[in-house]
C-alpha cells in the first residue's frame, strides 16, 4: 500500500511537471522575457550607478570600501537576478492554484484520487527547473551585454543557488495556499517583493541601512543569498567565508518548506470542508 501511494505521488508530480512545461512551450513568446528582462531590469540601477560614480569613477573607491569590490555592475546584477527569481516564483508558483481555479480545473483535479501534494510539488519542480534555466540564460546574456564575469568557483555558486531557490519555493507554496483563500495574488506579490527589494540589499549593502531595517533584513532569506553569492562570484570567497550564510539558508529552506506544506494541507482541508474550491 505504501509503495502504491509513493508511486501515485510520483505520477502526480511528473504529470503536472510535464503539463506545466508543455503550456510554457506552447506560448514561446513568453520565453523571450527570459532574455529581455535580465538586461532591462538591472539597466536603470547600473546606469544610475555609473552616473553617480562621476566622470572618472571617483566614487567607485567609496563603493569598494563599503562592499569589498569595485565591480558595481556585477554587484547589482547578483542582487537583481536573485530578486527576479523571487518575483518569478511568487507570480508563477504562488499563482498556480489561482490559475487552476480561474480555468475551472482545480476542483476537477482535487476530486480525483491523485495526490494534491504531488500536484503542487510538480508545479514546484517546474519552478525550480525554470529558475535554473533562467539563471543560465541570464548569465550568458549578461556576459554579452554588460561584460559580466564570475571570479569565484562554480561549485559553491551552484550549491548556493540551490539553497537560495529552496526557501523561495517554500514561500511560493505558502503563497499558493493563501491565494486559494483570498482569491487574489497581485497585491500580495507587490507587498512581499517590495519588502525584499528594500530590506534584502538588492542594489546596496545592508550595512548602510538604519539599525531597525538591518534587523528586518536578518529575517529574509534573500539577504543571505545575495551576500553569499556576491562574495563567491565577485571576490572569489571560499566555502569557509560563506558557511554562516549557507547554514542560514539551510534553516530558512527547512522552515519555509515545512510552513508552505502545512499551509497547503490546512487550506486543502478548509476548502474541501467549506466546498469553496470552485468559488471564483
């Protein structure tokens, strides 16, 4: 019986994973954003930094004294790319159940014997693969457009990337569950991504923020992701230098994934008891 349940769970994961990718590939125009947005979004911050640096880059020395690197372009790119992963996850994974609800397929799927957790995990697996693909494409495009270069080892960067995506997935699961109850996602995404943009040090070091804002930043996983990946990718820091941030990301991953799963199961029971799955 246990083996059958795991097989059923795996089939649900793979079915949703395949379905989500088929839908993405059916509308290839949307994939153009994976090439355009990594260039356009950080452009305003990069050009502003170049302007503020002065005609001969006089202010770069001050920037380097604060951040430990004179590569302000790479500094900004790391922050904006990780923030974009958060943004994409909140919209795509956070809105997954809402889109199913709007299409009228959520109730039909949830009344089958298939695992509901497996369905959501399939959407999560799609989001992980999408994020990895986005970062790989972005790295190539940014190298061509901005001359972006990695200075650190690729191994720690890949591990940090995985550790950065997992807590965001947990946050997306919680979002997906909340959206089923509230029937709305836009204002939630705007609020959460705005908080991360201000407090996580996307384009500036967290150390320049007031004390109370630095305290808030310590509760955001993106703060540790951006700092660690900047240290490895721009300054060539080793594992020993980013171990603390990596451990923090592991803790965030466990807490947020468990919280997301519990939120989903709670909403699942609530919606089934109240009969609100089909409510728009």
